C-alpha cells in the first residue's frame, strides 16, 4: 500500500509541475564553469518512450542548472500495478545514506528530498559542493523500481557532485550504503542525454520489473540567455549485488 501511495504522490507532483511550467525540466544549479563532460556520440540511445507505460511516484524529474532553481517535473500518464519480483532479487526498504561512484570520484552523503509547497520536487541546495539527494517519493535503492537521485553539475562556485556524471560508462559500479547496514551495488547499463523539452518521463521514471537506479543532472550547452543547461544527463543502472557495510 505504501508503494502505491508513493507512486500516486509522485505522479501528482509531476503533473502539477508540468502544468505550471509548460514541461520544462528540473533546475539544479547555477553554471560557473565551462560545462560538464559530454556523453560521447557513441553512447547507446534509449527509445523516446518505454514500450509499456509506467509511472512511479518513485520518480522525480529532469534536471538543469540555473542561477535561480525552479524545480520542474514532467508528468507521466498512467500508473500500472507494480510488477512482482522474486524476493531474492530485490532488497527490503531501507533508507539510503551514502552514494559512491568510484569511476568519477563521487563519495557523497545523501540528502533526502521531498516536495515543495507547490508540489514540485525539492533539489539539493546550491553551494560550493552540494551533496547528491535521494527523492524519497521513489523506491529506496535495491527495492523493485527506479530509485531516483539528483545532483548539481556545477554552481557559481565551481564543479559539484555530478560534474563528471557524463564520464560514466556501461559496466561502472554505483554503490549505495543503506540504513540497514547493506550496500546495494548497481552496474551502469547506459547513459542518455536528452533535450529538456524532449525528456522521456516514461523511460526514465516508469515502473520496472527489477531494482534500478537513476542518476540525473544537467548537461549539454549552457544557454546564458536563460541561465540553464539545455539538456539532462541520465544514468540508468541495475542492481547486480549486495554486500555488508
């Protein structure tokens, strides 16, 4: 019942933001550098929409950097029932505490992000080095479904936690330390870069039949006329093992 409530609350937040912002993406920070690493053109490409509709309130939204954060979440459409999965392939719920991505030098505590008063998803505060944040409306890492984490790419102070997210490659590992003493280890499946006005909410936030992770930040060119990056970078990863902290 709790999972269904989370899915419903996320979709409601996404719909509210889409209507209020005309479908623009989440804003995560202010650019103060020459920009983050780009994803190579050889990176595999995901279909614009997932083959089956799926929305999960365990999904926050796209990301962008700007001097004035204006979080926005695109809205999925329908919410199918959560798929069943054998108990030994997923973990029980447990609050995530820390994110580690050795390939790009990330070792960050995790903020817990909720929703703003207007129904939009919170983002981490801007600062010299803002930590990554887990959207608590999404599944905890290791549960079935896409667990969603957001991070700034940079700010006026310089590079931030997800500055090198575009350097990740399939096969790289992402570890999440959880409150129950377990570490959920995910393996990167692919990276995608989407124009903010073409963000595929179903492909990114839709229900999955296994435990997955999404890491989201901004990318592409920085448009100084609007103070935002024009794209979002999304890392798709799947749970491949667990260990003890």
